[in-house]
C-alpha cells in the first residue's frame, strides 16, 4: 500500500512523536519537567484541533443542506435515514457482542495482577450529564449559532435537515440561487480542509509526544494483556466490517480502506473523531460517494455508529467484573449490552464518552465504578484504537448506504480528483454526480 506524501509525513510524525515523548519521559529531571514539556507538545496539537473545529460546523451544514436539497422531499430523507439507522443498529449489536465474547474467552481480569482501587476512589468522570433530559436538550438546538459556535454536530444536523428539506420543497429562482451558493460553500470548505491537513503531521507528532512523555511506554507493558486483547478485538471487528462492506460494494471496499488511511492515522494519533471528519468526507467523495449521501450519513454516524467504542465498552465492563471476581450470568451480561447500546446513542458531546458510558452502566449491575481507575491509565492508548475503528466503520457504512441509494460510482481503480468529483472541472471520463434520477449534481451546471 503506497502512501502519498501527506500520509508518509503523518506516519513519520507519529513515529517521531513516540521517540521524542519517550526521551522526555526517560531523561527529564522530574515530574514537573515532564508536565511542562507535555504542555508545550500539546500546544501544537491544540492548534491543529482548533483548525479542524474551525471548519466542522460550516462543512457539516453546507454538506447536509446541499444533499437534502438534492433529495427533494422528506420521504427520500426518511428512506436514507432509516437505512442508515438499520445499519448502525446491526453494527452496534455485532460490536458489543464481539467485546462480550472476547472478554469471556480471554478472562483478562482474572489473569492480571493489578491492585484493586479502594472504595470511593474518584474517577474524575462526569456522569451527571448522562441522562435522557440532557440528551434531548443536546439534540434540539436552542440556537443554531450557539450550536455552530460549540461544534455540536447533532444540533447542527437537526437544523440542517429542516433547512435542506425546506429548500428542496421550494421551487423558484431564489431557492436555486441559495442552493448554488451553499454548493459553492461546500466546495470551498473541502478546499480549506486540504490546507488544514498540511498542519496534520505536526499535530500528530505533538499529540503522540505529549501522551508518551507523561505515561511512558512502560504503562503499556503493565497492561499488555488488556491492550493486546482490545486491539485484537478491533482487528476482528475490522474484518467483520470489511466483510460486510465486501458483500455490498465488492473488492472496492479495500480501495476505500486505502483511501481513508490518512484520516485513520489522524484519528489514531489524536484520539479525536473530529480531527478525522473533514478528511474522511473528502476521501469518500474521491472514492465516488455522492456528497448528498456522505454529508448526511457521516455526521449521523459520528453519533450513532461508534463501533470501536462499543466493543471497548463491553470488553472493559466485563474486565472490571473479573478483576473484582464478581460473577455475571449470561442474562446479566446481555442486559448490560442492551443498556450500553441504548445509552451510547446519547453521548454526543460528552468528554471521554466511552468511559462515561461504562461508568454510568456499572452501578446498574452491582459493579464498583472505582474499577474505572484501572482503565484510566491506558485509556488514551485504547481511545486511539477505538477512534480509528470508528472511522473505518463510518466510512464503510457511508459507502454501503450510497450503494443502496444508487449514489456510488463504480470503482475504476483510480480515485477521483476532488475538483472532478464535485464537477468543478472536466476530467477524462469524469461526469458530475447526477447518475440517478433526482440525485444532486454539485457543479453540474458549471461543468456543462
């Protein structure tokens, strides 16, 4: 698999970050010096993440509005949404079940000799925001400008659905001009994404260096069994996701995996799904997914299709029960999975969401929440893997749904240039997105 220049620079930045972080951890004069060095490393990461957050709100809004305007009516939106939620539900069940089975097979909690945290040990996790009221309040925006200012994807999605559906239902010159203006905005935001990605190698370097400087690689040896089992499970989950994708889009699923390697590395190194969002939607467009599908499905997937996070939640919960030697019947374990499947859909915007779901679920089944302390030390390393897995799951889900909707070009072995994919200029055998009746054609008039 050949890396382009940006992919190679990102990978190089990740390796250099490990080396730099370990040097600081090993040779710094003391904990305070390590903390100061990590803060300087984190500065570059914060700048990179701020650049990413800068483009998310307008990118999500413009993409969804243009896509829904092209669908034309609420029935098309409902059809696509139903297909997406069906896929997400099936993926959730598979991910949680896989985590449950592996945790029972490996029995890591019984074999690891780590100190059990004392009762009432603080975990530092905020579960107070984890309830139905806050979830509903989070979904429905009181102000679209506030939602955009805070980069809350679900509220932006809700407003954009109303806005895009309304424009699609209108007829006339004014509506067409608004759609054309938002089409231009979407293309501009994708172009800005390309500029922001030039900073990615530095952001990746500093993110990895900061984590390794504070934690050191030694923590990986202590939790080697747990981390190894988690990553083995994620590889199995990748296999299941790619197999499902192969059933619907054929061998091109492997070409898709190749195309999304950059957002995968970004997600892995920064442990941030937001950081990978813009690049993921760009690469899906290059793969041949119509923007009207990717710009609608991907934001939805970021809240409802966290495959890696759900597998980790199931595995970690059973691990804690094993550490404390608390037996759970199969009925209790599957009940726990059902609770997690429901509650994990309401954690958009909650910091360290996967850990919060676990902390909120454990007391319901008589498990001590203090066991979360055992996971906090290596949560950053686990989060890197589960965030990358989420990117893979979301990309495959979007491509499959595009296939179902007739909004996926047949793969010819070569990725589309971004301008040609959007119909912004001509290219050999390039045609704008308008291959099926009623499908949005971004830039079709300009290409014609």
